């Protein structure tokens, strides 16, 4: 009974949203660019910074330019520790 109660009190996992910059170059993997702002200590200007996350896309549904929501998970490979939750906004088709 104690193990059931312990399993129900999992901590919330981090989620991030970003834009897919590479999709299907490697099977079931997407690269997601997360952009954020950082204030410069001396000049008080805001600088745009970004980082790239490797995320697991099991059904290979995300495409290049899509805005997606990814969630932190257990390590899937050496670089993949995030997984795709859902596509927030599909990229416009030309």
C-alpha cells in the first residue's frame, strides 16, 4: 500500500516550448530551439539567448518549423532526455 501512495506523489516534470529546427534526420528524434531573454549586468539591455534540446518523437509527427511542447524524461540516449508532448502550432505549408 505504501508503494502505491509513493507512486502517486511524483514531482512535476519540467516542460518547455520551442521551435523544431531539425526533424527526421535521425529516426524518432527532433531538435527543438528554446529561446529566452537574459538581462545584461552592466548595460541593462536584454539579450536573446537560445539552446537546443534533443527530444524523442515516437510517432514522428513533428515537422520542421512547428512550435512544440516537450517534457523532461529519463535519458533515452546520450543526448535525448526530453520527449514530445504535443504540437502547439503547425508550421505554415507553402
